């Protein structure tokens, strides 16, 4: 897990090809958010789990949505 900030773009590495992507973390949403983002390079789906901590740091967990 990497720590980043809310209300800004945060980088993460694709779980399939390893290329860097980014996701905007909206601090007005839930403290735990889970959704799928397609990689901008290989187009495979990454399952992202964002956790906004009490100090507003952001943890990003990235997994493959499926094994390919």
C-alpha cells in the first residue's frame, strides 16, 4: 500500500502490466471506496480499493479483477 492525498490525482501501478496509471481520490465520498479502473496501457481491469485514513492520507490497494 502506498500513501497519497485526497482531492488529487494519485498514481498506482497496473496489476497486469505494471505501468503507472492515476486515479483522482474524491474526499467527499466514502472513507472506503472500491471500483474498477481499466489500465490506460493494456486496457485490463484493475480492482482499486481506496481507504481514506483519519489524517486524510490515502491507501491504494490494486488487484487484478480477474486472472488473465
